[in-house]
C-alpha cells in the first residue's frame, strides 16, 4: 500500500479508536446526541448514521476547497468507519 494511503488510514484509525473516543465518548452516544440536536434544529428526524454521512459531506466540501489538506481525507475516512459502526444503533 502506498505510504500516503497508509498514513491516512492509520491516522484515521488512531483518532477514532483512541483520542476521539476518549474525548467525546462512545460514537453511538455522541452521534446520537448530535442527531437529537440537529433534529430539533431542523424539525426533522436525524439519525447517528446521518450525522456521520453529513460530516463526511462536510469534509468532501472542504476537500474541494483544499485538496492537499490531509485532515479532510483522514476525517472523511474516520466518519465513514464510524457510520458503519453506528448504523446498528439507529
């Protein structure tokens, strides 16, 4: 695997399995809470999986503005993995 690919995947893995969970708690709980806030604000149902997808889209939009900023790729990969994890909790 290319070094750049490995770096993106390994960094995303480390962030979502260590630092972010220690900081924000279990993904299903954290994204569930965000979904409740967004649902209230938007007056429509939002799931934890929707939150992950919307955050991926945010990172895609940012990537379009700055395609060389690695953080946008790292976070998008992380949100995709977390979406798969929390989809059972919706």
